[in-house]
């Protein structure tokens, strides 16, 4: 079955539990070159691309993508000092009507391929570069620089309809004035964030930055011109900014400014990045600058070290202790929860020590999260399901039922979820926008953090990029060759610790349904069809949603009677995990 946005609703999300008789047409795999009419055949000259070779002197470079293969980071090469204004290319699924064209451009692969080296090998990357080159050439060489001066930050280049003839591809530009309206002004930023004025970093104008590479949808590598203070001219910085859901940017900025320093937590921002807004005339904060750690994420380095036999137990224990110490610090000294604990958000410093990043507090997908968090998240997804032309909503009585359950867990969750601007007052003074984690008490939050920590410790000691292979959302350069909770390399004493940290774990959907290339299939049944995948997913989600409801009902009853233990599954506390890692490290040192 094809992997696309419809499969999220019908297979990957708990909404699959309410799929009665799904329309299989949108899920059936297509074979455009076999048994098709001449008008649709790839042998027909009108259905051929003239070329997917890059121009000799390309004006753009593709640095990655996100949004399930609909948003591409197209970096202009027209000037070495181009500021990071983040004019990404968006290709809605409906913009590609031809199955042949989807196949030629490898759009199904782009759904889960995010990193630049692999993405640039796909047809869609060359197509975007060639289409943009044609667009700029036909519109005039000053087109992009003119747009840069006239458009708000994060404006979108939309490919409305892709055509075999690139000259016929419709491209439009959509100004994102709403993004600039959401941004907080520099004036009174301390009041807006609730931080002391002396914690606010100095500001630099976005036009003084030069983009080097776009690393993620919210992260760019930049240089800063006109150096201030003691900066070296060639210093590289991480520019953190968002072109949608800007409220999370300010949650992270506030959290980092209030965070007490820790050697294994990213430092406070060195600079704010500002821009004079075209709408309203305010000088707004569009992002901030953080130190750049050139060694990258633990996710990419761990499997390489394992493959080349370079993992050493003493080193792994040091990383495990650093990570656990940082998580405990965030909880105890930072007075906050950290719901984003996965290898993507852990970097290596220049000295190959752990550095934790990403304090937006959005959370992770269910195959990384604790079961008690998932139970609330499933209810939230079902309570929020909206009518969509491609994906019919769940029955209204079911949606209303789950909305009532969630309102008991977190009053006024709908108002919180509807908040678009950080400046909009959050109901009940909620500190962020993460509904499942806000619904938990402090003891439950720590237990959920321990669960995620346990899974990351498994990755560290097994040398894997993730706990499960063939993740639906993202493929990795080095896919896991063993899956949690199986062990192969972890010492026996640490296996018991990881097992205790992850008590209460449940089977995941990928035990039954996996991504194979760009298709969803039943595990160990490569030739399974869409109907079989949909049926298995529907049955699995019905049981999982039922279990989540039963757990939350039991929790409510025990809370009402005063018998609820927040650490319901009996996991160790963060301090206990750290102490046990230290004891094991001492034993290894004595033996060595």
C-alpha cells in the first residue's frame, strides 16, 4: 500500500480504529508503466520529462525536506551573502495528478527521506532546481532579490501544478504576513516571556546573517557578518527559527533563557535575530543564534561507530551518565519536563560529550513515548479529528466522547490547542502547548521521562539509530539492524536497568505493519495488499484505543479515591538511574 498522507489517517493514527469501509482506491499501489492506455503511457512523448540533470550553474540547492515530502528547503546560490529568509518550496499532494510523474520524481521516497545527500539523488530535487531556474530565468535575474526585499519572513514558493514540461509548471509566491504578526516584538520581550531583562541577549538583524545550509525545517547554519564582541569572522552559528507554529519558538526561547547552565545542555542563546516586519512596522524576533556543534547528532554517529567496531563500553557509560545527568537537571533545576528525548535531539560536542537540544516541548511520536503519554495523545488525536475531503472524520459521537474525556484530563484543552500566538493568554496559566504532558502530574512526568531515557540508553549501548527500524515518518542513513527490546551488545547489568526504565511498554504498530521502501506492508509479508494492511491496522488500533481508555478510566478512579501512584509502573527515578550507571561505570573502571 502506498505511503501518503491518507495512510496517516487510515493506518498510522488512532483514527484508523474508526475506519469502517475505507476507500481503497487512494491506497492501492499504481504501476503506471504496465497495461495503461497510450494517453497515460510513459512511452508517449508527452509523458516524458526532458531531463532531470541539474543545470551547469544551478541557482538553487536542495538541503532537505519535511512535511511528508511536501516542503523542500531550496537554498538560493545567487549570492554568497544571502540572508536566511526561509522561502521554502511547497508541493501539495494534489499538485501531482499523474502517477507516472510521481514515479519519475520519486515522490513516495521523498515522503520519508529528509537528509540532503539522499534527497538530492531523487528526481524531485532536480525537478525543483530546474523549475526554479526556469522560473527565475523567465521572470528576470533580479526576481529572487526583489522577492527577498518585498516579502515577509517565511513566505512560500508554491508549485501549484507539476507538469512534464517544466515550462508549464505553475509557480506562485504566497506572502506569510500572518507569521510576522505572530512574532513577538523586541520591545518588552522580557515581559512577554516572563524573564528578567538582564537575561535577554543582544539582537542582530537577519540581514546581517548569511545562510550556509538549511539543516532542518527550523534550523539553519549561518555566518554572522559585522562581528560583534569577540566573534571570529568564520564562526558558524545555528539559527533557530520557525515559519509556522511560532508559539513553539518562544516556548523554547523562554525555556533556554530560564534554564540554569549544565555542561550537557545547549547553552542559552547568544543573540536574538530580528527583522523589521512589513506588516505593522514592528521589529520582531524571528529566531535566535546558538553554538554550532559540527559533529552532528548521536543518531547518525552511533551506528557508524558500531559498524566500524569503535564503540567502547567506558565511553558509552560516560554518554549515558551525561545524558541522565542532563535530564535530571532539566527536571529538578530547570523545573520543567522534557518530552522530546530521542537521538535526533542529542548532539556531540567538540570533545565528543553529550549536548541536549530542542526545548520546544512538542513531544515525540508514540513509538518513542511512554504508554501513559500515548494514552492521552490518542484521545487528543481522536478528539481533534476534523472533516477532510481526503480523509472522512470519525463519527461525531465518538469525537464528542473523546473530547469530554480529554476535558476532564486537561480543562480547556481546546482553547489551548487553538492558540496560534504565544502572546495569546494560555488557559489556566499552562506553561506550554503539550496537552498530554500537561495532563500528567509531576511524578508521572518524571516517570515518562525515565521511559524515554530507557529507550535512548538502549540505542546508546546497542549502537543503533532508533529503537525500531523502517519508521514511517523518517528513514535513516543507517537503519537499525536490531529492534527494542531485544538485546545483543548491552551488558547484562544494564539490560535489567533499561528493562526497569521501560516498564509498562506496549507492543507498537510496527510489530505488525512496517514501511518497506515507500510502501506499507505487513511484517514478513512483502506482498500484502492495501486491504490487508488497513484491516490489521484497524484491529490493532481498536484494541490500543480501548486499552488507553481503560487505563485513563482507572487513573481517574484512583485519583478520585486518593490511591493513585503517579509512578504507576514502578520505574526508577532519574537520580536512581544515574546512581546505578555510576556504580556500573566504577566497576568497569576497576576491571579495566
